[in-house]
C-alpha cells in the first residue's frame, strides 16, 4: 500500500483503506478508533463514522463522497472536498492508507 498523496490532491479515484495499525469499534453510531503506532485514539462523529466505514479498500474517495452527498443531502462537490480533506488527514495520522486498487 502506498501512503503518499497524489500530486495536487487528486485523490478522488484512490481507494482508502484502514491501516493494519488500527482497531475500531462502532458505539452508539460513532466510531472509536485506536492507532497502535502513536497510541492515540480518535472519536469520530456520525459523518466521520459514515466515511470511516466506507474506507475499506473497495470504494474510491469519489464513491464515498457520492454516498455522503446522497445520505446527508449535501452538494456533491462539497462532499468530495470534505471527504478528501478528512481522508487525507487520517492518512497523515497513519489511520488510513492508500490501496492501489479495489481490495477483495
């Protein structure tokens, strides 16, 4: 897996996947995730959890953003920007990695 971001932030066609260095649980509709490398834990709100659950190596950022826009009735472009920013932050924190293609 490659953790480098594409030049210019063009990550819409990439497949985010949870890092092997993380564990998570969904409690009361929100994800609690732990990064074993940094020993930090993250509490994700409902929207963050919606995105997190779809970062499975089988969905592109674009597909996740489209699902987000539909679920929360928001503009697709805004959903795409928000997904890119959120996912890039989790990649930078070591919570997610980039998969080169859809994982089976």
